[in-house]
């Protein structure tokens, strides 16, 4: 069945929903669910997402979305489609750009405005099941766990770990995550999302509302997304097969190999 709505994990879909001037109320409403009351956004403006370093030898950064409040709080919002090495390191590196750009010439007293790095992840980076968390809110704390600095925050949303059904949604934030995770699979607006902010999101995301050139860009973006997913799935499957072969050669129980690799008994027996 042809999808009615865009896939928000694609580059086009994510920026269509959250990265356009006419739709920044969607971004503002979403971000406010992640922010403390004293950092709630009343007015938002987009900034250039390409950050050029101060010297030619330094690496530049290109953000998915970069925006700022009227008061000066900066937000980097990233949609990460696949697991990459040193993602946490890259997140910290990206956060240095909105920090450094606040520097002023002359008699500056080093006062900084808050910086938030928010990542929506289409994968799970928490390897150990007992430590997996859908939302990781990270800030600088001291050895006793007390907040040391309140102007640098990281929010990581591991979308595969959000498994609430429609009847289990409790907060406005729950509704946003449910909307983003399931948007491409909806064929109508669920009753629980039938409110103005989501109605606008559904209207923006409806593929039939795209102009011809937008539909063409989206199709390419969707193809790129699925190619990346297929590569990732192939690598994971190949790895699990190698693990299964190794465990089978050691005469480990089939049930144990199934639990470790996720392969079926027939798949393991055929190796």
C-alpha cells in the first residue's frame, strides 16, 4: 500500500516538518516538551545550519536544524538515521560551534547563553538491555550528581525503544514521539492526535500535498534512507550469522544461539 504521509526519518521529511519557516511552530511545540519551564520557547528563528570553522584546517559542521530563541538560547536538532562511530563525541564537537560563536571582541565577560543538542535516533546505541533508556537527558554534574552547569544540555531520543500504543500515551511529549515514529504508517489521523498542532503536522506531511519537484526530492530522499537501512540490516545479519556459526561449532544449545542472535532454529540448523 502506498504511504499517505512522508517518512520523517528522511532528510526531506524531517526538514519539511521541522525546518521550514512556516512550520516552526511545530518545532517549537516539540522542543518545549523537552525543555524545563525556565527555558520554554516563546519565539524561535532559524540560523544557518552550516558552521564554518575559524581556520581552514579545522573541520566544519552541518546541522540538520539550527535555531535560536529571542533570548539567545541555541538549539541543534539532529535526525540520525544509522549508528555511526563516536556519535557522542560528534555531538559534543557540534555543541562547540554555538558556544564559540557567542564570543565577543573586546571586554567580553564570557557570559554564555544556553545550548541544547537534541538528537532523534533511528537506532539504539545502548547495547546492554538493562541500561537502555528511550530518553537520555545529559548535563554537566559533579561527583555527587548535583548539577554543575545549566547551560549545556544533550537530549538523546532512541526511537526504537519507544513502544507505547495509542491507549498508553499520557503526555503531549508521548504524542509527539508517537506521531514521529508512526507517521509513515498512518492512513488517517488517530483520535488521540486530532488536535490543532498535529492536524497541521499531518497536513504538511501528506504526500499528495507536495509540489512535483518536492515529491521528486522526497522520493530520492526515501530511496537513500532505505538503501542505508538495507546496508545496516545486511551488516547486522551477516554478523549474527558469524556469531551463530561460532557458537554452533562450540556445541552451544540451539535455544541459547537463538536468544543471542535472533535467528530461528531452522536458520541455525541450516548453517
